C-alpha cells in the first residue's frame, strides 16, 4: 500500500495508472475509520483495478462553531484497516497541502443541498462539493463510493457529477449499523454510554414512522410521533423530515423513492440517520 501526502504525487500516479489502462475507484473519508468505511472499500475493491482511499478532515465543510478541532483521528489505525481491506493507495494531505493559502474557488450545488443538513449547516455542502471535486481531479476515479449514511451528500455529489460532467460513476453504498441499530459514525466516539443508549431512539423512531407512513399514507402524524420519541429519549431534534429523493422537496403524487431523514443532538453530539423507501 502506498501513502501519498501531496496532490502532485496522487495526480501523477492516477494519470499514469489511467494511461496504462487501469481503472480507479475512490473512497473519500475523514478518517477514524469504522465498518461503514471499510464496507465502501470492499465495494470499491470489487469495481476497479486500483482502490484509493482519501483521509482528510476537510476544514471547509466545518462551521467555526463545529467540531473540526476535536474531530477524532487515528491515522495508524486507519492505515491498518485500509491495508486489511486491500487498499492500494491512501491519500492523506495536510490542510496546507490540500488548499493553497489564497484559494478562492468553490464548487456549489444549489438545490438538493438546501434542505435538511444544508439548512442547519449552510456552508457544509459547498465545502463537501469543493473538496470532492478536487479529489476527483486528483485521483481521476472511474468510480467513487459514497455511503447512504449521508444520503443527501450522495445525492448532491451525483448532481454535481451530472451537472459538471465529471467522468466518474457514483456508487451509493448501504448504510451500515451496529448490531443494536445505531448508524455507525466516527462521531459515535463522542457519546457517553448513556447517550449512546438513548440515541438508539433515532433509528427506532424512523422505523416506526416509516411503518406508519406506509400503512396510513400520511406523513405529519408519523413525523410528529418520531419527533416526540426522540425528544422523550432526551434528544434535541434538529430535523425529522420526509423528502422526495430525486428533488429533495416535499413528496408529491409523482414521488417514488423518499427519504425519511433525521438529525438530533445527544449531549453535544449531532447524529444523523435515514430510511430510504418506495411510497
Ligand atoms: P466520513 O468519514 O464520515 O466523511 O464518511 C466517509 C464516507 O463513509 C461517506 O461516503 C459516508 O457516507 C460513509 N459512511 C460513514 N458512515 C457510514 C455508515 N455507517 N454506513 C455506510 N457508509 C458510511
């Protein structure tokens, strides 16, 4: 496994690999890797000759009040996991290497990125699309794997790729959960044992609301009940909403696939989860 820390090394390597006819799959991450991330690596491994994992805590997607400084890190542990999942290249640049000091260009998707996390974190998605666009130009991937744990992010990237003609296929990967249903997240590390137990209410209330929506064919009562359940468990609900996956607007009579998405704070930790289903 090779480790690159400069943009130039990665781009030279990727262009060389493409010239010799090899396909590349990219898995962008912020590190502190868990089985959600390694499931993406396994999908990438099944798709392409070369698997590249990027590990970069991207400051451009954190607001000043957010957890950039304390975001969990474990570079040695991450390398061992990449090695175990047969990754060929890890790209782990410093911030000063990734962004020139006077960098002033943003890539911004302006519709799908607006609701849900985009409403509560207004500068988040433009940070994500900007860094992912750069990673695509550096790693030259034929495939890029994104987890449906961050489903809105995945839809925003798919739209960016379509609108800007990036020659890459986005592969959405299933959300991986712990045995008790909690969506795996690097941020779960922040939770006390008690908060973690109470946070199970997010997934449980989404499952309850999904069952009610499917059987009753109305949204509002099911969503109110879900908000009440998470609040009763001590969570501070940021949002629980149902949207059409294609438009990220309220579902209408033409909607097929919908996302029931939740974000809630337990203590100071903001967790997200979702269920995607057909109406
Ligand atoms: P992150 O390191 O949190 O930025 O995530 C990097 C990639 O891993 C993103 O595509 C995430 O959607 C994906 N990911 C994170 N957690 C999970 C999970 N529990 N299941 C599936 N994919 C995940």
